[in-house]
């Protein structure tokens, strides 16, 4: 059975169809009880219609300032404390899964990093999500044209149009055993009993789909490593880290035991290359 982590994908074409008020309330209620890395960090949520989106937020959202047009936006505000960005990534991904479960489409939107990390102790906008109901492509001819033009001669095995959800790194390039870069076989990975958690983590959203996550499984410890990247910034990597941690925790907690992530590198070494750092770890 497909899980919510498999089903979630970024949608960028929205219809004007409104979301029922009760459903909007359900999302707000869910936010109050959803999973968090650090419950002591104060966070707030606002769901607003497109027309009500404040100009200063409109100006700082989206790749290169290009904000996806959607009928609604979720704004997540946070106080600035250690790991507040990862915490919002974690909360935001939990909300994205809830939206997926409610058949509501969504897309995480980046924010100008300097605005999120600016000095001061006020609550700051830390997460932005576009939501609504996505366009469904009904006309077979239109669908066929997309396949033919994009993927060759009507190959119906081609990825679904409208998402790059299928494009992910090989899991074996993402999960290492004992030390950074030490790869395993599929059988070895499966034998750990954690492969579904890693698969779910790998399905998380990441800015420009850069998938900055690497995992080191060392006995009873999983360390999450973030690979820095010239195309994305640290804010985006921290959000993606939180999202992947949430997916891993949801799947492993459902199937085996409760996962509790600790932020930071502890005193692990693991031969981490210069362009990467350990962001969090958990006991498994
Ligand atoms: C921190 C972050 C910022 C993102 N910013 C944008 C954005 O500004 N515009 C956009 O269209 N998609 C944005 N995305 C969505 C990613 O492009 C998307 O997650 C990635 O391409 C993988 O596709 P999927 O979500 O369908 O699996 C962002 C995702 C993350 C995690």
C-alpha cells in the first residue's frame, strides 16, 4: 500500500476551488498537536487566502522571488531558537502529509534566507506552503501530447506530468554503513529493518530537488548528514532536513518503535567530507 510519504508531491498548478472552512479548521487543529523536534520552541500557523497574503511575504517567497499562485497559503511563524528552522521543516512536512491525506494539494515555497535568520527576537516567518486543489489533466489528447513531446512516443510508463516526484537519488548512494561513503547492498540495507524509513526520508521535499540528505547507520545510531550545495542555501537544507527526519520518524514509529531525533553531531566523526555536516542523529 502506498503511504502518505509516497503520495505527497509538489503541485504548482491550482484551480480556484475553495477549501471547505471545516477542512481549514482541521488543518489548524492538526498543527497544534502535530509532531515537533522541540516542543519548547514557540510556533504559530496562519492559513490565508491569496488576496490576503501580505506584500512583504509575497516579496520573499519562491525560487528567484517567483511565488506559485495558489488560492491559499500556510504561514508558519517561529521564535528564533537553536534548530528552529529544522523544527519548522519537521512540522511543515507533518502538515504536508496531513494535506495529502485530506486530498489537498500543496507545494513548499522557499523564503529569502536573510529574512528568516535576521536578528531580533520577534516571531518570524519560517515556513511557507501553497495549497489548494491542483488542476487535473482530463483531456486524453492533452495528456498524450505531453508524453509524446516530453518522454518520447506515448510511453505510458513515463513519469506523471506535473511533478518530478519520481526523480530521486538511488537509496544506496544516500545511506552509508558505519562510515561516510561506505555503501551497502540492497540486501544489507533491507536486513537492517530500517529501509522503509530511509525510503520515506528520501521522498521528502527539498529545494530544487537537490536531496541533500545522507544517512550513516552505525550500529544503533542513525546520523543525518547534510551535503552543502552551490544551488541551495542552508535555510533550504535545514527545512529539507526537518522534512526527511519527519518522514523517517513517522514510518519507523508506525512500524517498529518511536524515533526521537536529537539535533547536532554529538562527537561522531565518520569521515564527513568538508562540504557536509552532521545535523542530527537518533537511536534505533
Ligand atoms: C525548502 C524548500 C523550498 C522549496 N521552494 C520551492 C519554490 O520556491 N518553488 C517551487 O516550485 N517548489 C519549491 N519547493 C519544492 C521542491 O521543488 C520539490 O520538493 C522537489 O522538486 C521535489 O519534488 P516533490 O516535492 O514533488 O517530491 C521547495 C521545497 C523545499 C523543501
